């Protein structure tokens, strides 16, 4: 029985364990099945949670957007644009469109922080008050204008009535004037008829007189043309007679002393000569003085008589001796009158590039001339001006601009005056002289050689007057005969050479 109980117990245990195992297997299967459903449920829960979070974010953004619209929060321009882009709900987009439309009522200068509905209300109230003030002002202005218009209408009405009355008076006066005018017109027509008759008569007389005067004028024009032609020819003759290019000399040397250092000339007080005048000396066989170069210069030291003066040779060479009979000439001196000069341009005497016009003026005056007109290189003109008595015009250098270089205003003024002065000189028949040629006659050379060569170059001919040998009346040579005084050194002067 005990064995049976053990067997029964074992069987019961086996059966129990079998139920337990089956139950565990069933539980395991159920658990496996439940686990799959639970995982799916959990995934669904996570998805719902994500959707809820997304919806929450969207609602939060829209809430912030709405707060910004209501002025409950402040945003920058960039933050505001971010909020607008994050609003994806259709109702939010509609709200956004309406908000943009409403905010367009603000002025363009209104900042983004003030663009909300509460501020819009304040802004519209301010604008409404301002418009009301403008309307009140306009209404007042309109009332003033209406009052002014009434006053103007009244004044214009009075003026119109006055004008109508005046117009009536004027019409009455016009009729009276018209009648008087017609009467005077009739009288004028009669007068015009008389004047026309007189005019026709005068026209006939005028035509006759005009023909006579035209004949006389034609004869006078022909005569004037002939006179101008004659004047031109005479002017050319005057140029020749005056010796325009030094065709004739003013005097000659009558006596030479001290080896050619002291000379006597046949010019004096009656000729208007005075000390200080300087002449160029040339040989008497020179046919044209314009081509000659002075072999020496003599400066007048003392005027002795009407036709006699003593001078000192201030330049020259002993190799070319100064002899009795040599001619003297100067473009700056004439017998009995002053030689007039005109100067123009830059006058450089010594070649140093500087203007020496003042020194030239002094030389001209010293030699008996005068300067009547002077145009310097700066365009400044002085002096009374050239006339028919002006003898020479000394032309210096003017402006010479480089190629393609325009003259400045001062140079242009000088150039115009330069050409006008040359034209006037031609009209007045004033001869032109070169500065070098003028200085060649009135200024001695500082480099003249008055020395006598010694040694092998010594020549007896240097000490001999080949053109005149002094004669003797007895024991004393005529060189030492003191027939009449003529200065500190008084050799005798031959009678036959005293005349010019």
C-alpha cells in the first residue's frame, strides 16, 4: 500500500508537473504573443507622442506668432521672418495674410516691433486725429475763401459796373473822336496830295542834282586815286632822297691830327651839332653806305663854329687810318632837326638775353635823336606815337612760341600791338632799321685796336698819310703853323679842304 501510495504520489507529481509544463508552455506562448502586441503598441505610442510633440511645437509657434500680432512679445526682423516661415497650418496662413494686409496700413518707416494690432489701433487713432485736424483746417480755409470770394465778387461787380459806365462814356467820346478824325483825315488827304506833288517835283530836281554830284564825285574819286598813286611814288622818292639805307653822308673830316686820334669835321652850330654826338667813319669811295661798315667812330668833343667841330676817334685800328676827306654818317642825327625813332620788341644790345632799351634810348638821345614811341616786350606802349616826321623804327625780337603752343593773353596783346605798329609804320613810310646796324653806327666797338704793331710786323706805311702830304712855305711845315685856333691841338687846316 505504501508502494501504491508512492506510485500514486509519483504519478500525481508527474501529472502535476505535466500540467505545470503545459501551463508554462501555454504561458510562454501567450507571453510571446503578448510581447509582439506590446511592441507594436509601444511603437504606436511613440509615433503618437512624436505627432503630439510636433503639434505642440506648431501650436507653440502659432501661439508666439499670435502673441507677436497682439503685441505681447518683441521680435527682430529675422525672428519675425522665421516665425512666418514656420507657420504651416492653413488657418495660420490665412491669418498671416490678413495680418500682412492690416499691417500695410502702417507707414514704411514704422519699425517691426510696433507692427501689431494694439499699435495699429493707436496708429490709426493718431492718423484719424491728424486727418480730423486737417479737415478742420481745410473747412476753416474753405470758409475764409468763401468769405473772400463773396468780397471779391462784390468788388468785381462794382468794378464791372464802373467799367460799363466808363465804356459807355468812351464809346461816346469815340464817336466824337471818329467824327473829328474823319474831318482831319480829309484835310490830311488834301495835304498828302499837295505833298506828293511837291515830292515828285523835288524828286526830279534831286535826280538832276544827284547826277551832277555823282559826276563830280566820280571825278573826285579819280583825282583821289591819282593823288594816292602820286603820293606813293613821292614817298618812294622821299625814301631815296632821305637816304633810307645811308645813301648819303652828313659830313666829312676836314683835318686829322695826333696820328688819327683827333679830327675836325665840317659840321657845327648852324647844323644843330652838339658835343656827345657820335658818327661812323667810312672811306669817301664807298658808293652805298648801307653795305659799308664804319672803319672807326668819332665822338664830337667841341663845336667850334657854325660849320666846324672837333672830335675824338673812339674806335678803329691804326691799320685802317682815319684820313682827311673821310665821310661821317649817323642814322640818329640830321642837320637842323632831331631824328625821330620808334622802338618795338625786345632790344638786346650786348647779347646777354636781357632787354637794353633804356641804354639804347640814352644812345639815341646822346646822338641827337629822340624816341617818340616805344612798345616793350610786355606789351606796354609809351610815347606820343609815330608821325610822318618819324624816320626809323627799330624792330627787336617778339614772342616765338613753340609749335602747337598757344600764346597767353599778355603775349596775344603784345603780338596784336606789334603787328599794328608795323602796319602804321608802313602807312607813315617809316623806314625799318636793324638793331645791329644801328648800333654799328652810333656805338663804338670796345675792342678797337689803335695800337701800332712792333717787331717784324712794323711797317712804315702805318705812319704815313698816303692821301695828303703836308707842304711847307719855308723853314716850318704847315702842320706846325698856327694860322687860327681850333682847340687844344691846333695844326693848320688847308683852305681847299675846309669846305664840305
